[in-house]
C-alpha cells in the first residue's frame, strides 16, 4: 500500500519496522501537498525544509538505536490556531500575519515529544469563527469531494487536507462544532474531547469555556492513537483535567453489546436533508446490528442551543480578542494623523487602536466582537449574557439526564451535506444555523465524534455524530471504530482531489 493511503496506525508501524523511512514518508506527503494545495488551499504554511530536517533526525536516531516517541516520523498538520515556535501562527487573520509565537502549544509540545513531523499549518475561519472556512483572510478552502463546495469550518483546512491525502492526521479545535462539522462534510473522522481533556495552553483563545482541541483523521483508530499523545493534565491550563489518560487504542476492539444509544426525535425536523436523514438512520441500523440498542431520548433545551451559543461565544470572544490592539499583539496601523480633526479620534493612541483593529480583523470577527461587547454591556448583561449562562446549565443538565438512561447520543452532524462556496456568505444567520447539531456538545462540555456514514447520490459525504458523557472518549472511539470495522465509508477517497494537478 502507498503511504498516502495508509492509516496513521499503519504508517507508525511501517516506520517502526523500517519499511519506510521518515524522510520518505514526509516527502510523499509534502509532494502531495505541493501538487494539490494550489487548488485546495488547505495549508497556510508548508514547512518542507523543517519537516525534512526533523524526519532525517528521526531516521538517524532510529538507525543509532536511540529511543523514539510513539508517533516517530508520522506527518501531522496543525490548525493555524495552535502556537508553534518554528512556524507562523496566523489564525487565518491579517491581524496575526507573520506572527511567530515564542512557544509551542501544549499539544504541539506533546506531539513534538512523540516525534511527530509537522508538515505545516492549516487554513481555517479567521480566529476559528465560522462554519465554512470562507472567513479566512487567506482565501477559502475547497472541499476535496467537490471543489465548488465548502469543506465546513472552522477547521476546514485540517479536514480537507486529510480528505485529500495531504496528511494522515490533522489537529483541529472545536468551540461549537469546528472539528466535527468539517470532518462530516469532508468524509473523515473527528473527535471533540470532553472540555479539559486536552490542554488549551497555546491554543489562541476564541471562547475559553467552550474551546477544545482534538484529532482529525480518516478513522477512529487513528484518532485514538493521537489522543494518547495529546490528552493529559497540563498545569499551564487551569481548566485541564487531572485525570489519567487511558490507552485508547487498547480499548477499541470491544463489541457494542449492551451499549445503549439515544436517538433524539427532534433532530428529524424541517431542514434536515432527506439523504442525510436516511444516512443517519442507516448508521443507527449498523450500530444495532453490532449489538447496541437504540432508544429515543429528549434534549428539551436543544432548540435554544444556537441563541445560547451565539451569545456566550461572542461575549467570550470580545474579551479574548481585546488583546489585538496593535500594541500588545497584532497588526499595527500606520499613524494617520486624524486624531485632532473634528469628528476624529480622541488621541493618537485611540486612533492607533481603532485603525489597527479595523484593518486587522475581517467582517465576521468584527461582528462577533460587536455582538459580544453589546451583550456584556451594563444594562444588557443580565438580559443576554447572564440568561444565556442559565440556559447553558439547562442544556448541560439535559445531557446529564439523557446519560442516565443511555450511554451515547447519536444523530446528524449537519443538516445538509457540503454547501456551495458563497451560498451562505451573505446571510450570517443561515451560517450560524449550520451549527444546530454541534453546539450542544460544547455548551454541555461533553465529548463528541463525527464520522462518515454514507454518501449522497451526487457523491458528497454524510456525517454521523455520537456524543458521550464526560470523559467517555473510550466509548466514543470504540463505537466509531466498531462502525468502521463494519462499513467502508471512511475508506472512500475523493476523485476531485485525486485529479488535481500541480
Ligand atoms: N461555526 C461555529 C462558529 O462559527 C463554531 C466554530 C468553532 O467551533 N470554532 O462559531
């Protein structure tokens, strides 16, 4: 089998056995990136030189019989929201163009320690705000299954690069669905762990009470492998959980007999594409055939998920993004000399702040900052932010109640398959509604996984989502892995990307 088609688990084994060197492996993926990135635009930075130096070092250490990390030689792509001390970190924003962090994010440090090879940084919606990757300041990503369609977002580059065989594994972040939704729309597997399972240190903050980092790969087994490296307590993130990391890969191969999966009847409402509904029902049938039982459950407050999320996330964002003012961080505008003019700025300093932010941020980020600032302002705080926090508790309680009677909750990831580029860009509300099925997981702080469960007649992937109680990642991975042992949707490769020429 060619390295491009191999799973991360098999690649690591082949590297360990010496069937392939790290330099060979890295080169294959770098060449693939070079041939396809012009079309897909999944990478903002490609580190050919650095990754080959690292790969050569790993090969040398292996040859010398020195101990190597668990992922030695495995190419990994990193969403450009993760701080890397050897590559720029832009969050796909003009605000951070050229920014080189002085340190590695905790997950990056762990992956480095495990001897993974970083091939580059992936495109995304600016500051992870969006669901289509069209909010990137550096151009949209194209969906490898149909180049006229969006890959989803905000981890669109991470999803597309795995779908198009540009990397076997990518790391994404998920605040309201940004790992699971693009994974679903690109036909790959993505895990959003329980809040606190993976350290957020060095993840550029969007909405700190919702943000979580996770793996994106072709299969649940590959996600399990990566989780063993990236999960774990970090004293540098006060919300990181001090809980042992299970050997996720050892816990995969278990039957699903006795596992109770919840099905939410309200998911099948108006707006759900009939082909998606059919794919999801067929996924339930596969899980049943594997021994699970399916039960209807209620999430009565799920309908408030979108308004709740779109208050809390912008509120936190407006605070987190205050640091990009041209002085502390980010793009600094040239002095304009408008300060003293009538109707101008109060002072040259205020002018510098305002112009830097006006020039550095794109329209969606500005919209979120304004929404959040408004909802947090005196007089509106109780009516919007405080109320949203109360509804969030109810949403979390719904999940905890549901998990009294079932072990997992299943359903669609997105109401439709991948939509056309440009289709929703003029209608922010339509774009926000894309997150209907994913925001609840983040508001509740629980874990969720998405994986392909079929294809539409026109050849677009359909995603299935499972959600689990806090820290039940082993069960999420086990159920998805069992599904993938019984189906081959996750093995399909997009033709569009395959045909892309340099
Ligand atoms: N689409 C959602 C948003 O725009 C989720 C983003 C995310 O998870 N980072 O906020």
